[in-house]
C-alpha cells in the first residue's frame, strides 16, 4: 500500500530536488511571510507557493510593548510560545495552499521575530523568539532556527544574513550589481563582478514609515506611498535625521528598531517650529530611507550599474521613485524581473539557509557580518524520522 506523504518525498528526491520552507516576521510585524521553495542542483530556486499570514493584533501589541517597556520573564516566555504557534500556523497554511504533504518538505527555516538586536554592546547579543520546537512538533517537519547568534558568537554582527542567498541567486559575473532589501530595516548586498561580496544595514526601511502611518492614519502602512507623495520634504528635519551617527559608521554594521523608532523621530521633530504637517513628515521619512540607501550603495560600490530591489518597500511606488532619483544613470528594478518576487526574497533566503545548515555548509559571509570565520548557522530541531 502506498503512503501518499512518503511517495511525495520520494518523487521530489527522484527529480533531483528538495523542498524547504522559509518563515519570517520582520520588524514591521505586518504578518508572517511563508515561502515554499524547491531546490534543484544547478538551477535557480523555484518559489512553489507563498502566503502572508496575519498576526493576532494582541500579540503584536504585547510584542511591541516588550520591546520598549520592562516586562517579566513570564511574559517573554509566553510570547516565545505564542510566536512559535503563529509560525507553525503559517507553515501549515502554506502547505495547504501548495497541496504539498509535510513529509515532502525536508526542513523549515524560521527566522523568528526579533525582539532586540544589540551587536555593539559590551556583551553583544541578538534575540529572536518563536519557539522552533513548537513549529517542529505542530508540523512534523524538522525546523532550523536561531540563525543569527552563531555568527555573533564568531565575532560578527549577526546580520545581515541574506547576502549569501543574494550572491547565490543574483550575482552577475559581467556587471557590478547591488541588491537592496527594504524591509523594516533596509540592507544592501554589494555584488561586484570581481571581488568579495559585501553588505550591511543602511538604516531604516519601512519601520518608521509604518509607525508614522499607524499613528496618524490608523493603518498599518501607507499603501504605495500615496500619503507620503501628498506631502513635501522638510529639509531641516531631514538634516537632523541624517545627523544620526549610524549613517557614518563604516561596515560591517547592522541595526534595528531599537535605534530607529518613533521616539527617535519625535526627538528630531522637537526642534521644528512650527512642526511640519504629518504628511510632510512621512514624505521626509521616505526621503531618509531613499537617500541613505542610495548614498551607501554609491559610496561602497561606485561602479554599480544595476540595483535590484526586494522586500515590502519594493511595492512602495513613491519610495521607488525617490530611490531612482538618488541613483541617476543606474537601472533600478524589482527582483521580479529576474523571476524572484520581491516580497518573498527574504522568506526564500531562510529556506535556503536551512538547506545550508542541513548540508553542513556555512551560511554567513564574514566579509558582510565581520565574523572571524564562516560558520554553520542555526540550531536543528528534528522531526520524527529526521535524517541529517
């Protein structure tokens, strides 16, 4: 008698490929991105299915509070468990949509939800929650998680980690390219035609835009940047925001909403008389994201001819327009044009990183994170019948 789940896995292996899933919730906490990816030797990764699962509003509220106010260890423990269940739900939804049996998936790579990222403290640490043991138990799929801490233990920043995936998928030996991921935080991967790959966080991506929209529009984000496009850039406010030391720090560097948050913006606003209109602040925050990303790219890779944009910011038409304005003479386009949908690149990257871990290959790039050496990332939480 045939077992359909075993048959599905055997069929996938016979084709020379393997299926992995990637799970991610970014700093904006607007949903869990889940991607199902098929890897076939000597071929580009294939996105088989993708979903964005909504997050319980109360969980988002509690998590944001835990990031800015003192809470108990019991609260942290409960949040970790609840996020694990949310990630497991997203994985199950993904499999249902794809019509793929759990046994056909070799592993899940779960980034988790970042609570705090502090690479420059006297004792550096990074903290992602979302109990991976619950994901493995609920799905029956081996789960790889906690990717960032091993790089940090090896002296790195623990971020960004997606440049290794960008190199594997987007590098062009005939041209200097950059890949700009605009999530809550924006990060860039520099892919020179000759030489080592580099990458770092350029600063805020969507995190400030979304926070300002929540405060003034009561919506999770400014769709397509229409509200920002209705405002005017406030030069004095932009100058004060650009005075932030982070923008002058040399790579390797990484950051997060611990640094770039509403209070940071409000401190800069405090010097404005009269205060700018809310839509003008939004326009200025778009300009901050665009100009800091563009400056970082041009300073680090002056010969760049093409910038591939991914992440949620790629769907913000006004932000894309401002980014192109700061990159004259360069081609700025979404990764969709190369067959990789912009909003799913990062979730696909964590499926890829899980594959690297199970294959015993390093997933970090020391030239990006500053680690002393390449290291195998993540912790493996086995499912029944796990094979290494």
